[in-house]
């Protein structure tokens, strides 16, 4: 079956209501997001230092806010990048390895 073809339900013969069960996609998104956020946060040390330097124009308060903003910005950027990669890897695993589908018309779950 090609990438764009949807399977036909083994029970009712309908192809319009068949969806891919996204087990690995959900897990990949979660794991990628968490690991991306962690690496983004720890990798944002440079961003936090730069943010602290820029924020030092307003002593004490500006430095603290700059450091926090740099760390949070790195964590958020890492989270979104990691989640996007994990999502695509998980979808590939679901589509090509697990190959489990569900028919939303009759509720049948099947593998191809």
C-alpha cells in the first residue's frame, strides 16, 4: 500500500472512516517535547547569560528577568523542536511498523 492510500475496514468495507491509531505518535511527541525542553533549557545557558547582560541595563531586576527569560525561551524553543521531531518519528513508526487502524464507522480495529 502506498503512503497516500487508506486501508479498507475489514468488517464493513468502508475506507472513508478508517484512521491510523497514533500510539507511537503520541509517545514520540511527549518524549521529544520533554527531552527537547530539557536540552533547550540547559543549552540556553548562553541565552541566559546574554539575557542577563542585556537586562543589566536595569541593575538587579533587569539582570534576573533577562536570565529567566533566556532560560525559558531556550526551553520553549527546545520543546517545540523536540515535539515536532518526535511527532514525525512516531507517525512513521505507527504507519510503517505498527500499522494499526480503526474504523470510526463500525469501531473495528485491525492491522494491515
